[in-house]
C-alpha cells in the first residue's frame, strides 16, 4: 500500500505539494509523539502538523471531546449560530487571554485556517482606522491568501511597508544583539516620522513574536515593548500573529506574555483547534466596528474543532504545559548548543520553549567567513539542512525546515514531550548531523 499510495498521489496531486515531497511517509496511525507509516515504520514527529499538535497526536482528552459532541447528537455544522460547544470554547479561550485583553475582548470566528484569520485581522484594522497602509516584517510568514501573502516576507502590495525584523544571527544591520534590535526600532520610528516616506499613518502593524517559518527567530522582549509604544503613540493597531506561537508553544500561554505587551489584535489558529481546523481573531472591543455580516464565512462554526480546541486549551492551562515547554525547551537548546562543539555545521541554536531552530552553516567556511553570519544566501547550508532532514527521516525522526534559505532545522514537538522522548529526539538528530556532514 505504501508505495502505491505515494506513487498515485505524486501523479495526481498538484505540483504545489510540499511536505509530501521531502517526507515520503504514509501515516496510518499516530499517538502522542509517534506516527506509524503504512510500511510499519515508526517516527518521532517533531513537525506536529506544522506546530498544530500541542498535545501530540490523538491525545485522549481531544478524542473524548470529539466523541462527546458526536455522541450527544449535536449538529456538526451550524454556520455561526450560538451553541453550547461554542460557548464552552469561548469561555475557555477568554480564560487564557493575556490580562488587559481578556476583560475587554471580542472574538471573531473566521474561515478555518490561519491565513483566513490574518485576512480578517488586516481587514478589521483597515475598517476600524479608515486607513489602508500596513507595516510588516522581513522574513514574516502570515499565510498564502492574497492579503496574508502580501504581509509576509516578500511583500508586493504597495500598501505594505516592510521593516527589518531583529535577527540577531544574521542582523540586517550587521551588529546583532540589543544594538541590532535598537536599530530596527529606530528604522521604524524614522520611517513613520518622515513625512516624505509616505507611510506616516498606516492602519496596523503585523508581527510574529517569534518568526516561525522565517527560521525560528524570537523577537527580543524589549523590542516588542518598543513596537507596542511606537504603535500606541501613533494610533496604529498592533496585530500579533500567534498562529504558531500560541497555546504554550513558546513557554508562555501566548508569546506576547513574555514581553508583557497587550496587542490590539491577536490572530490565532493551529493549536487552538486541537488538531482540527479553527481560526479566530481576538481584539479590543472598541475595534469592533463591523456591521453584521461584514466578515462572514460558511465554515466559522466547526463544532468538533471547538470541542477539541477547548479541551486542548484547558489541558495546557491546567497542566501548566507552557511552563513545562519553557523548562524542557531551555534544556534541549542547551544540549543542542553542546552539540555544536562536535558539529561545525551548527551555526546558531535559538528559539523559545518548544519552538526550536538550529541554523546550519557551511562547515567548510572558516569561523570568520562572511557566509557564516552574513545576510547573503548560504546555498551550502540549505543543501545540508535538506540532507539532515533526510538523515533524520532514515532514523525515524521527522523535522521541519525553515528560514530565509531553508537552512534552519526546526523542532516543534508536542508540549507533552517526556524527558526520555526529548533525549531520543536529540540522539537521532545528532546521528543525522554526523551522517549529513560526512
Ligand atoms: N501565521 C503564522 C505565524 C503561521 O506560522 C502560519 C502557518 N504556518 C500562518 C499564519 C498561516 O496559517 P495556515 O497555514 O493555517 O493558513
């Protein structure tokens, strides 16, 4: 079955297939960290549905919640009608929201994907402010529909102004650290304060507290506070895209909590649906300027996703899995840093909680060589990262790649990862690094 399924799907599916190309597996069963393929092989899954599976595959509380809705005879599809299932989801969601937003928030259910919620957020701030300009960051990823794509790294839309994201390792200003972040903030201020720049008064700024697809780049807390001040002072709505960073992933329930800022708008998806499709925008009540029906969509009421999501949010909250992610993530990053001594291809280990990135460099380049830290394209590192991913797969470990040039190996394990599982993941990764370096 394994080979036949792979062959038929590669022939019939669009060339836009992504993961299926680099991960030729046929999952038929899964539990927690483990996926089993049609060929009987087992894999440790550190891709987690691109960061969706906060509790891993088929967690009992998620399955129970889904079965509960089905067994109750409740309708599965109800547009945006009020239901007890939705009531429970909203209550649980509001219980987790950052202080300062929770007591004065509105939630808008969107189409089922993260990109739908991004579209809704952009439209909301444009409607609320009556302005159309938008500030977004280099290396950002917000989705693949028109507006979200324009807000992502390679912005095309003339209404979108791209700003330098603070990227310590390959600092756009060549200085890194606090100084690099400071220069990024000043760049933003100068642009907004320069009447000739044409971007003086945008509707909003959208940012990821940790860039995910961009290569796991955490924004410094002080920089986040600075962006909050810059936008607040100028009545620019600050949109935090927590599609990937939310629900404990980074070691706080929401990643904005690390810096203590309260965004005007939060975009949420992935883990909030407990592995089923669900996306929402949460925002300050006074931004709720929409007329009834101003933002609609048939699939805003997925009852199974809301039940699975509420169960996931509650489980993460009650079991303090964000704190667990912070502790375990810090330990894993320390161990990965230790590996760098034996593996010259490890250029930089970074992340927050269980959102971890290992940026690879050309191991043959000398330490002072530009290709190790410059902002230029390091093709050797991309090829090496692809090789590491394949060597991981050989050893039964699924990892994601990301970064400006796909040179970053990413780990997004479930927050339920045990110490033993974490060791197994790192052992396999170390072996894979050795094999790829040869
Ligand atoms: N925003 C961020 C930060 C993301 O990481 C992603 C998906 N990787 C999206 C938006 C888009 O979500 P979706 O793929 O569900 O449309």
